[in-house]
C-alpha cells in the first residue's frame, strides 16, 4: 500500500535564495532531500522559473516518477486568477513499507512547518488519487470569466 503526502503552499517556499540581493536560486534543502530519498530527478528551479513566467489561469499538474517502484513527486502549477500568494499543491508518494517513509514524513513536516503562511498539510492513503489519475484529465477549470483545460504531464518512470 502506498503512503501519500500533499501540502498547499506558496511556490516560493520550495525555493531558496542564498543571497537575497542576487538572482541565483536553488531548490529548498528539504525539496532536494525529498527528491533524493524518493530517487526522482525533480527540476524544482526550472519549474519555479517557468511558473513565474506563466500567464494567470494556466498551469498543469506535473508528475515525476522514480525509475522503479511507485515513488513519485507531483506539483499542481495552476495559477488561479485571484491568487496573490502563488499557491501550488506539492505532493509525493512512497510505499508504506519503505524504510525511507519516516524520513519523507519528516521532510514534508519540515517544509510545511517552515512556511511563512501554512495553508494545508495532508498525509495518508489515497489523498493524491484524483490529482494523479490520468482519467481525470483534461480537467476543465472554470472561474468566470476564465476557463482552462488543465493537463497531467508525466515525466520519468
């Protein structure tokens, strides 16, 4: 059985600027460690850079799978028209019997608890089902007068 995590947070919480006066940025340490623990090549800085350039009312669900097993990382990059915090949903899945589960749990709690604005934290079984199920896409998102057909884009595995 798989165990899943999902947090809702500002995308800027997933990025670290070593020098606040410079443009250089990298994935937050907990994000890098999560990707390493799960065995996934997760391009957080590229996702962040692309997200900041996207128009409002766009953004797909990006699913990154490990080369083997059921491990995955997922991020919903949809930009709501009225969102002022650049909110995304960021999640992962790991086998419930995997010895790395306590480490992954600790890293997700660390990410959530360190957020300037704590929005939502979930963990358990089946919480990512709707988000990672290809049968749910394209997903028609309507916010008058806006409309967008969100796609699920799968990488790796």
